[in-house]
C-alpha cells in the first residue's frame, strides 16, 4: 500500500490534527502527514507537529494583500510538500477559487455540527438555543460553498439538560477525533468515490 501524502491546515489548538498524526503512525494507516500549515504563528498545534518531526509551516495571512494572494501562497506550499490530500482541521479562513479549484475533490474539512444543520460558526450555541436533542460533527469534502460539500461521515452526541456551549463542544470534540481518523482512512484508501459535481 502506498500511503497518501496529507497536509493538514490549522489555525489553533490542533487537536484534530494531533489525532490524525497519531493515527497515521500506524503502518497500516493509508495516509502519512507530510506537513502542517497554519495561517497563525501562535497556533497551539504547531509545537505538537514540530515535536512529532512533521514540517510545520506558518503562512501568515496578514502578510498578503488579499485573500487570493494568501491562497496562492498556501497552495504553493502544499504543492512544494507534494501533498495529495488536504485536511482542514480548525482552519479559520474562508478560501477562494485560487486554492479551491486546485484541490477539488481532494480537500476535507471537519465541522462541529450535523450538517446541513448549523453551517458557519457558533454551532454549539445555536444547537442549544434551538433545543436540539442531537448534535455532532461532520467530515465533508470542501467545495466553494461554505460547509456544504459532500458528506463523508458523521457522529452524533446528545445535547444534555444544562449543557453550555463549552460542555457541548467538549462532548463533540471527543467524537471528532475518531471520526476524522476513520473518514480520512476511508478517503485515502479510495473506499469513497466523489463524483464530478464537486
Ligand atoms: C473543531 O471543533 C472542528 O470541528 C472545528 O474547529 C475545531 C478545531 O479544533 N472546525 P482543533 O483545533 O482540531 O482542536
């Protein structure tokens, strides 16, 4: 089995990135993490990546005159690392066609809701405010429409009486890690086929 080369995009803590890196250490796992890319110098996850011996790249979006220019630089860095699959993991930038067009059908994201419910931000607050009984996380293929690409995998958690956005977020995060690990394995091994519409 040839492992697929994965680049992970982060902006912060990077706990999903860490789960993927740890899973990919298994010789049987069909992907290898060849780089972590952050738009923020102070993203907590960068240190973990460095300690794990994975090249950690900072491409600070504030250094670029436009979203497009930033996206071009990020794409160039992914290409330079010979990345084949991109995993967004808490990457807090809206991306433009400058990068999306190049990675069509080859870029995944994890979103903290049961899509198509609660696209965008503040998903946990909104689920609680709606009185939702079920919440969760989704791994999907990234398309030009935010949080709307084909769904690969979902995991649910209950919303419990007295939940705050923080307690609910923590419950969701626990299922995010194994979900992303499983979804990437399926995707990288070719078990999932994405049709042309993406
Ligand atoms: C996760 O909840 C993920 O679903 C969302 O952002 C958060 C990132 O957490 N996209 P982490 O940086 O992976 O710990």
